[in-house]
């Protein structure tokens, strides 16, 4: 995109570092936590992932927008980021699935973007100093004035953003399973037996629902503030704890709900924020990572089994606070943080990463099958007890 046709924009970090560039998308001012994503693809999924609520995302891949935007790749109904940062953008996409360009899509959804800055330098700064609040503006181009706006924004630590992204009412997921999303033969082969799963929506991605549906699950999605007794009224075979944004320790209502649901002995599976909330409900603590894990090629594993995973989180479980009955099943092999865990006695397990991909590799899709097997085993035990 030629700079001469673009409106000036300013990005400033809370430490006073300023970056001058050009606007793409909507105009105005936006404030959020500035983070970076290292994925070489999947910008549309990133923009619409509710886990990015409250954040301004720096894309390290040097050009965005080449493949445009299409309805199928949205992970929610609209973009969830506070803003987008790019080195360069493409206004004229080339892809048979594209229905609009990235700049037009962001403008329609009132998302502010800035391009033309040195994203490599910005990423190196975040890696060195840590993720921090910042702002993008097309109307405040004086760094000192924009910095005052940033200083008034709350930090991510202690921030509960789940109410902003959770569904306002219960619904049943009924999108038909199609070959467009199917990448596991075993899912189609083993979905003859249907299981009812209540998914607690802390900011759920659509592809998580698609993967669970592929494995034969009937899905009832409930708001994050649904009382445990209302969840159990659906008589679920299993309970799913979704991904979502913000500080997990601030989601006190969700932690209390999961803690109460532990007594039901229902199989429970958590992803990302759901993983952290499960850990907190079991008595563990979480802490904020310096700059988080956001990308498509994070190695995770244990005992010589390694998966390449898609990750998006800024907090992690403190392993020293896990109870003896909780076993670590996966570590992030870059920094040895907890990437997966399971209860040694109860049918509870979770992963910090995203086995549903979209975007990312499919190495960890088997984890959905593990959840189904846990529900199948629990159903068989109940049947034996009744007989």
C-alpha cells in the first residue's frame, strides 16, 4: 500500500517509546496491551480470537492481507483485538475465498491498525522489556498527549475480560460438520456414539466447537457466569472449559463454578484460560509471563513425545503450587512452563495450548479423542453401577 495515500498514525508504549506509521482500518484512538504473534499465517483467526480481547497485536510476519478475509475463517462473530500492528499490508488480496480486504474488514468493524513501522524492533523490545500497555491513534499524533491516555488504562494483571466475550445466553452449537474443517480420519470413524458436552464460554473459539462436534459431541454452550447447578441440569457427559482473555485469577466466579463442578466427578477438559481456571480451582496459582506465547510453532511435550502447537496466552500455572494428585503431562519446551496437566484420580485434564489449531498444526488433535474416551469410560462405569 503506498504511504502517500494513507493517513498518519502513532503508536506509543507506556514507557514512552513512539513509532510513527500510517493508518489502516478504522480511525480514532485505541488502548490495550501490546503483544506479538509470530505466526506466518492465520491473521484472520488471530484477529477474531476472543482470547485477544484487550490486546493490540503486533504481527511479526512482514505483510498482512494477501489472502483477504472470508467468513469461514472467523473464530468469532467479529474481530476481538483492540488494534493491529503490521510492517506492510495488502489492499488487493488474491484468494478465491476472499470476500473483502483486510483494511476494509477492520474499518467495517471499527478496529484501528497501524503499518509502516519496524515490527522487528518492536518485537525485540517486547521480548526484552515485556508486554506493556500502548495506544494507536490517528487523531492524537503528539506522543506526550497520547502517552497520558495510555497511563490511564488498567494493566492486564488483575483484569477480568471474560464478561466482554462470553455468550449472553445459552445456545446449542448446530453448525454442520463439513470436510472443510475435517483433518482427522479418527474423528469421523469414532463419532457414532453421541455425548452431551456443556461448554463454559470464557471466550470460546469456533474451531474448538467444530472439533468437539466432529468427535460426536452434542454441544450446549453456556455463559461464563452460569451457576453449577444449571450446568448439571443439562445432564452432561462432560464439561468443557474454554479459552478466553485476561488474567485467569480475576475470573473468580468461573473458578468457584469449576470448583463446585469437581464434586460431580464429570469428565472435564480445559484449553488455555480453561486450563488455568481448572488449575486455580484445584488450588494452584498462576503468574504473568514476561511476553507470553503467541504463535504457531511452540514445541510442547514430555517423556520424548513432542507436539508442535499453536499457543496464545500471557499467563501460566505455577508448577510449584500444583497439588500432588495433579500430574504435569506437557511442558512448553522453550521455557519449561506448564503446558498440560491431568488429575491422577479424577477424569480431569487440560492443555495450555490450542489443539484445535485454526491457525496452526494438527499434532494435538488427539486430545479431543481423549476427552471423548473419558466420557465413554464414565458412561460405562455409570451403566455398570446402575446394573
